[in-house]
């Protein structure tokens, strides 16, 4: 099931995207959005007798975390190598404020403080209920679904500051979308789910969730052993190798098989 957040020009609503999808999670042209009553994270899936053609609505970020976005650094060995760092012995956590979140088609703003802003395509886990100290074997019980993320990073500021807050915390530095896929197991197959990033149409990242050092259940267990997770919280699971700079005017698309694609352009702040 694909849970979207959308607008027809009025207040944002949640809805279920229906219709056939291809192998990459792209919807058919005749897909529709069936509106939901209220917030499904708190009132459940209450379907309204109201639907719109998907082509006639504007998709928003499928979730604005009320609490936090937890990022995981260097969770792919090849990415750690390209950054000149070692693979961590345990998950490397950092936080992004919820003001970093934007949706499909929204601009990523290039801050004047930086001259080296990078894309980082990755799988995002959306938490469905309040939880703490979740055993790995029970992680799926607290996961609402999965979406596509771009963990935008001002690489020069990250290196300058040593810690990640400023380099990853600018407004617009966490595009999410196009929707939340609730019926997905990112590691159901031996080769995982393909994660690709395209810069102006060219493939710059091509990895798989099978290459994660710490898998999704391990990450949920680890993060929840440190902090309580709330409905709508997001865990970014790390990025494959191939990260690199974006410039003003560039278009970045992150695609995850089984979910869909998230596209944003870079604009001057």
C-alpha cells in the first residue's frame, strides 16, 4: 500500500495511491489517490469517498516527523572507503531537524555557507508507533513503511565541524517521497533493493540494500535502545558509494526499486 500526502491547492491530506506500478514502483497514468480522514499515524486508515487523479494533485513529503530524523552514517562499506574512513563497529548516528524535510519537486536550497553540497540517495524507514528497546526480531512490528530519501550534505562544513549537525541540518536538506510503501521488505531478496541516484539523468549511485553493514532490524533496535521512537520518526539507513557534488540548476533523482522515485532541483538560497 502506498500512503501519500498531497494537496489539491487546499490543506494537505493523506491518501492511498491506487493502480498498477512497474518494477521500480512507478504508478500507471490512470492511478488515483483515495483520500483518508485525518492522519493515519494516529487515527488509522479511514478511507473517504473522495478520490483524485494522481496527475491532478501535488505530492508533498509523505511525512513531516513530529520528533526527529535519525541518520546513519557510513552504513555501506564502499561509501566508507570513498570517504577515506573505516567501517564503524556500531551504527554511527546523527540527527537532522524536521525543518530539513521537503517533498517531491521542491527545491533543494544551496546555502551560501557551503561550496560543496552533495547528494546521498538512501532508503528511509518510517516508524509507525511509539517504541523503545525494540528487539531486532520485532522491528517490523513498529515500522509503518519505507520511502525514498536524499540525505543532502554540505560536505565541506561536515569536515570542518567534525560533527554532522550543520552540514546536514540546513532547511531543504532532507527530501522525502514520493509516498510511503507499507508492503515492502528491503532485504527480502538476496540482492536486496536497488538504490540509484541520477544527476541530470546520469547514474551516479547504483547500490543495493543488501550491501548495508547494519540491516534495518538492527538499526531500529540500535536507535531505539538509545532514544524513544515516535510515530512518524524517520531513520535514514545510509547511502551507497558514488556521492558527489550538486550545483545550482542540477536535477537529482533518487530511485528505489519497489518504492518509486524522488526528484528535486537545486536552487540558490
